[in-house]
């Protein structure tokens, strides 16, 4: 992929994630999507920039705010939307919903709902790859709240001790649910915590898709060469509440508006336009294609069947297989 093609792809993928999630919020209000729903709006540069620096065959572990990661990594929007609806054609057969997207075919290992639970899982995948000599890298995405969990410290220690081919990517949006990072962590420099395990760690502007992409590219290069794990802290911000159930009484509205002025999609589009790589017609085309993909995904989800009642015990412990 040429440089210009890559830049336009980064913009297109951020747009796809944004429009898909805006539609999900609308569908949640219409009671088409139920359960919990955690939106990634505002953070798109993190997933898009990072995932485009990885290689096919690498493996991804994410959190419950993982819709964008799954889409960019190759899970079809149709199967993601069907999963949101709880339909049998969803990527987790309708059993996971928003928080548990899973796609073995692409190497997307969740969607893990327990905070911090993906870190040791990623270490295990990386250990298997190290023992088998596959050359793969496992990228594990998690939020700043996970850094307070014991699983974070256990995974950091083992990854560094065994020099595992794992890249830990902390999407630091400054709030663990409703608690500000500075009110919960005595040391708010999260990259410093990773360095305490003898692991190289870099803090990056998570609102700049190119900064994320370049930092991830260099990190993946190092990890894949056998030099052990690395940690990226992507400093970002979610424009919406923690989840659709969150009344969001803990953030000052002026703070949110200030961050919105750094919108990663609008800022990147303006940058490409200024460099002569994008015009209004091309930008409109990107949005139109993304909107068509969203409409198609919703139609697919609406038309998809529910899992038959007689199959509800399939793959449940003690049930049929």
C-alpha cells in the first residue's frame, strides 16, 4: 500500500468506526440493541493507527470497548451489527453482544468484559507463539483503569521476565468509568509503571492517528525481532459517557468540549486537505461508502434469525456440542 493510500485508508477506517457506533447509539435508543454498550467515539485514532501497523496473522485482545478494533482488524460490519442485535449470524453467534465480540478467523480474541482480564490472556497467547516460533505479535488493548488491577502487574512481570512477543497498548482516556485517573493512581504516568518492569514504554498522542501508527510500527518491529514486550500509552479521550447507562456527572462539560476540538477524524481530514491529498468530493465519498456499509449491516442484522431455543445449551458446560 502506497503512502497516500495508507493515509486515505486510515481516514476511511476512522470514519467507518465513527458512523457504525453513532448508528449503534441510535439503535440502542430504539431498543434494538440491549445490554451494555460502550462507545469508542473520540478514540478512533488509537485502534486504527495501531492495527494498521500490525501484520496479518498477528493476534488481538481487546476490552469491552472493542467494536472499532474488531471492524478494523477484519470482522465484517454485518457480523458485528448482528452480534449487537443478539442474532445467530453475529460473530459470537449472538451470545456475546457488544462486550464480547470474538472472531477466531481473524485472530481477534475478544472483547473481554472483566477489567484487566485481557492482559494475562495476551501473555498466554504470546508465550505459545514464542514456544512455537511463529513470529507473531499479540497486541493487547486496555484502558487506564486496568492498570489498577493485579492482573496488569502479573502480566507485565511475566511478559518482561520471559521476553514475550506482546505489545501492551493502554488507551488512557483519563477516566476509569467515573473516576479520574489522578484521583485513583498515586503515579498517573502509566508508561512509568511499565518501565518499572524493565519494559520499554512510550507515551503517544492518541488523538493523532499518524503518531499512533508510527509509534506502533516501531514497537511492533522491536517486539517481532525478539527483544521482548513493549508498552504504549495512547493518551486519548472518549467523547461520550462510559456506557449508555452512565449519567456522566463526573466530567466538566467544558473539558469534554475542549477535547472535541481535537476530534481525530476532523483534524486528520483537515490535515490531508491542507496537503492536497483530499478534497470535498473525496471526503464525501468516504462518508457515503461508510454510511452505505452501516445501512447494509443494519439490514443484515434486522433480517438475521435468532438462535433456535433448542440450541441454547450448545457449548454450555454439560450441554450438547
